[in-house]
């Protein structure tokens, strides 16, 4: 141990003579070099950790965003469909202009529902976020990322844009809000019993024609298949 200390002391003296530094200056130089190396190491490690954390946050936000958009897409189908088939029982046959307006809006929504559902099925198959028709043409004005929604290149895109411009931008949100209000009134007006919930569900299912369900899912799966095929080609 004494030998090691002696060698270290002699080495420090030799280095101080060679470098023209005193022992105190040499110690300060070594300490400064070590501190500079430590700061650089910590800075690099800190940047790497920060980048990793940012990547994790980005991935988590992407998953959360996808989940939220799928949820909104379902809301834009289930609630307005509920409102349409409940109100159609009350306004058929129509007795005035307002009834005709609601029927016209219902026709536009029924035309747009399978397109939205098909886009959602296609997005699920490709593990992507589903486009929302109500906001899609406002988000992408110059170049549309989904060729199937391009009104110039696709008939589905032409039908979508035409349906929205002819009143879908008004009727769809209106029926969505109406469906939410109806559900809220039924389920939150008190403490509904299981029998009441069962009656509400039965009324909803009874109001939906089987022909509509066949049309909805057949068209939606056809659109999803087209979108899936084009998505696979692009990849």
C-alpha cells in the first residue's frame, strides 16, 4: 500500500515537472477533466432517456387517439341510428314540413352510416385510426390520404361528399345529439330497472328493420375490403 502511494506521488511529481504544473494544479486539471467527462456522460444519458420517454409517450398517445377515434366513430353510428328508428315510428307518415325534414335527414344518415362503419372496419384491419366523415374533408383540403374517399377517383368518395353537402353536415350531428338525449332521458331520469332497460333495447331492436342491418353490414364489409386491399398495396 505504501509502495503504491509512493509510486503515485512520484508519478504526479514527474508529470508536474513535464507539464510544468505544480501538484495542486495537476490535481485541479485531473479533477476538471473528470468532471467534464461526467457532465458529458450524464448529458448524453439524459438525452437518450428523454428520447426514450418521448417515444413511449408518443406511442401511448397514438394508441389512446386511435381508441378515442374508434369510440367516436361508433357513437356517430349507434346514437343517430337509435334516434332515427325511434323517431321514424312517430313521424311516419309525415304530417308536415318538419317531419319531411327529419325523414330527409334520416335518409342521408342511413346512406352515410355504412361508409363510416366500413372505414372503421378497414382501419381496424390495418391497425390505423379511422377517418371521421364529418371532419375529413375539412382536415384534408388539398390532398386526400384515403383514395377511397376521393370524390374524383372513387364513387364512394363522391357519394360521401355529396351526402354531406346535401344536408349530412346538419342532419348527422342533429340525430347524434337527439340519440344522446333520448338515451340520457331513458337511463338517467332515475334508477332504471333491468326490465326497463330490456324494454328499451327490445324497442330499439324491434325498430331496426333486418333489411337495414343487411344493407349496413354488407356495404360496410365491402368498403372495408376495398380499403384493406388498397392499404396493403401501399404498404
